[in-house]
């Protein structure tokens, strides 16, 4: 097999990261009591969309009906999907990857490719050590495992990541390609679908090695261009580069609560504030900042009014954002109309590290206000995590919280926050 070199004499290298049973693993990470147990996600759809490795060991597969799982595997824990949670884990996972590998292509919510060329000398690490560091950082930060494959091309890197699951790390060098292709069915090669696999078998090609070993003339005569490109990639010749790409659809956090229809503007502002606090809390838990906010209100006829607000700088701190939301509410609130729901959406999320990088590039130092807010909310979050998420709330949110105040008829004020007993 050919072994391509770049102009500096170092082999090209592409990394493929694949989160293991991602949705189910996220649920186990969030709720440690689920670890080691068969977990299925997809209750709301009636079919299995994700299954933990413990569930796979029992024979549960994606696509099975929830009813079938309940009958055959009664001890299985069946959960509804939380795509917002999975998206936030995805953002954090890719952020960890980008800290080590600057050129990353987010292929899907749980998969990514990274270009490793030139990073060995820069990081003073071997390719295997780079892969191990990524795995360890993701596991220690998020509590989930990933499988990583490293090779000369995207197709080979994907084969490598699939070779040892879960929690695997496999490197395929140019000299070892044939060892990994000889027992791999051609139908399992990335880009070879069922119809192409059937054609391959009719032509006597059953394994990935059979395909890679065929002559160029044979491939071009019997197959379309996409298969020829896969043939090149299987032989270690890069056709598909890593294209830095971020899927923006995973970049929002929304919080909304419904209630008995009311015209009370103070109550609506309390709902708005409380939803903002919940959304910002979640963003901070994942180290994210929002560059924009959308607020919306829904009346008793289910008609929705909304307003998008662009922030002057990324934030996840209600003290900064709430005054803007109050102004926005004045614009969309209508006298004489009863409303049944208020919601907040944090949009265009970026990581705190990305924000820090931007400041560094423009040689801007974080203001003392930024540092103070970060320290303050770190303390607030610590208390709320320990004693309940409404222990410390902004004063305007108090009508929404249901706990009793610390002392009858009063609440403790900490600058702009209120303390309630959880």
C-alpha cells in the first residue's frame, strides 16, 4: 500500500472521534445511578433511538419498538430523549477536541474528524498520545467515553475508530492497512451502502481489502466516481480533507414554563427572569456563553410574540442580560391580553475558552466586572447545586419560586439576589 508523505516528510494523519452510545452515555453521566444498567432512549417516539452497551449486550438494538423492549427486557430503563442536553455535551466534547486539534470538522452530534498533521512536533506528543489525551480529557470532564481512530485518510480513520469499541484507540499506519481491511466486510466501509455492497459482491469483492486491491482500471470500469474516491482512501491516498465546520443547529438553550393565563406583567417578568436563570445556569454548567437571546410569550389563543436580542458581548450572567429582556418584554407585551407561557432561548453559544481566545487575539483583557460576575455566579451555582436550584434567585424571580423564605415574611438579599430555603 502507498504511504503518502507531506512536503516535510511527515505522514499525514486524520483522527476520527466517535462517542460511544452517545445519548445513553450522556444519560448515565448525568445520573450515575444508571451506570452499569441497560438504558434505552426514545420513549417519546416509541422506538429505540439509542441504547447503552449494557443494553446492547442483552440484544437490544436501535429501531426496536419500546413495547418490544419492555416485554423482552423488563429491567431496562427507558428514557425520553433530551436533545438539548445531548447538544450541550456535544458542544463541550468538540470544545475539548479543538483545544488540542485546531482543525476540526463536526461530522454529526457525536462524531468529528480532526487534522493532526504538524501537531506531533507542536504538542511534543505522538499520535497515540494525542488520541489518549483527548480521550482522557473528555472522560474526566464529561464522564463519557469515546473511541478514536487515527490513520492516513478519513475512510481509514473511521475504520480504525470502529475497530475497538467502546473506549478504544486504534492507529492504522500505511504499512498496516491490509491487516485491518482483510476481515472487514465491504458493506461496512464508510460510503458503501447496501446497493453498492451488493454490486461489489456480484463482482467478487467481499472485503474492504478486496476493494482496495482491485486495479484502478477495474474500479473505474464498474463503479461511479464516489467508489473510486473510497478506493483511493482505502489505499491511503487522501481525497476527503478535514473541513472545519460547526453545526449551528446544536447551539441554543431554551427554557419555558406554562401557567394559568394572566395579564399580570410583574408575574410575566418573574417567569421571564426565572427562565433566564435556568437557561444561564445550564450554559454555565457546560462552560458556554450566549451571543444572543430570544424571548417569547404565548397568549391564551396560542399566538406567539417573540423578539431577538443581540448581546454586546457573550454572557451567561442574568444580571447583565435581564435588563435587556425587561426592555424587550415592554415591546412584545400587549395590554388586555392574557398570556399562558413565557420563554427564553440563549442563542449562538460559544465556549468560555473560545471567548478567551477571541479576547487574546484582539489583545483585550477581561474587565474586572467580567471577573467579578464569574466569581459571583460560581459561588451562586455552588450553593444552588448543593441546596437546590432556587436557593439563590434574582429578586424579580421570587413570585415563581415555591419555597418559603428563610424567615417568615422576608427574604435575604445578596446585592441583586434573593435567598430562599430549599
